[in-house]
């Protein structure tokens, strides 16, 4: 079941379920356009927007040749073609297609292969610390690549459990911790270790994250840790496999559109 689920995910890539943390990304990609130009915009750009500018932007980029059409649901494939032609035959581009200078759309480059991030937690008197390792996304999505991702995911899960046990100790430097694989930066893979700590304890929390990561890299994990992590992966895969038939047509369409766009 687990192998089948991961094979299915090669075709059905669900939308990412975590919004970008811009303050964190700014610390990692500080000199790149990703850090300087939040896609949401800032107050000055929003105030400068006009109906004419928005219409020109739409006509320039929202064009038939740049669109992805997905049909998912109870329909025979032979019926799809005529339906598409009836619905979209009148759709036409307005104006000349835009030129795309490659240098303007290159993948953002991190300032280094590893970064440290410290910031106050907005909702409570605490600090969030993070270690981030960045590497270039290793090419097309393949079964072999999915296997490497699964191995890394299991390793991060074992490391997270170690951090959880450390957080339960009476003298723990942090109150909670997480490990995260993050893919929302084009062309880059981010591996994150995060922890929340009392304000005065953040240097110790950062040192503890670093120590645990180094020990895992140097000495690996025990057989018992591995067996527990893989058992949980198998259980989660079985649950998701049973739920596959419950996906709505809209969910399947979104997943397919996301996979094609990626």
C-alpha cells in the first residue's frame, strides 16, 4: 500500500499545505528577488495599482497559451473534446505575448547552504529559532527521487521524536520543536529544524538543535527508532490509501493542475 501510494503521488501532487514564512525566507534568501519582492506586494505597490494597470497586467500574463485546463469527474473522455471547444472556442489573447528574459526568472539563490534564524513568536513571550539547510532541487520528479524524499522524511521524523523527548526534560532549552521539508521555493529544497524557547534560552535552544542534527548525521539512528518511524509511515499510507476514493472532482482537478504547473 505504501509503495502504491507514493507511486500515485508522482501523478497526483497535492497542493502544499503550508504558507511561506516570509521572515524566515528573507533570512535565507536575503539578497535575492524572493526576499526583496514579496508576491503579495507592499503598501506602496498596492496604493499605486489602478484599474488600467491591473487590466494590462491581466492581458499580458493571463492568456490562453499560459492556461492549464483540467477536467476531473464522471465524464467520458470522448465527450471532453467537444465540451472544451464549445466552452472555450471564443477565448482569445489580447495583445502581443510577453517576452520573458531568463535572468529575471531564475531560481532564487540562498546566501549560503545553511542558515540560522531567530525571531520573537508573535503570540507569546517566546523566541523561535531555526536551522535551515538548502540544496538545489534534484531534477525531475521520478520514482527514484520519491524514494530519496521518503528516506529523508523518515530520517526527519526520527530526529523530531528525539527533539520531542528532549523538550520533555525538566531543563530543556526549548518547549517544542519540529522538523520540516519545505518545497515552496522554486528550484530549491529546504530542510528546517525549528524550536520555540523562552526568550533568554534561545542560544541554548539553537545549540541543542545543532547538536542533535550533528549526532544524527554522524551516528545515525537505532533499529528501534527506524522500526517505529516506518510503522507510522505505513499506517499513514494505509489511511490515505483508503481515503483516495473520497476525493472530490475539484480536489483531483486542483492536484492535477498543480502537478502540471510544477
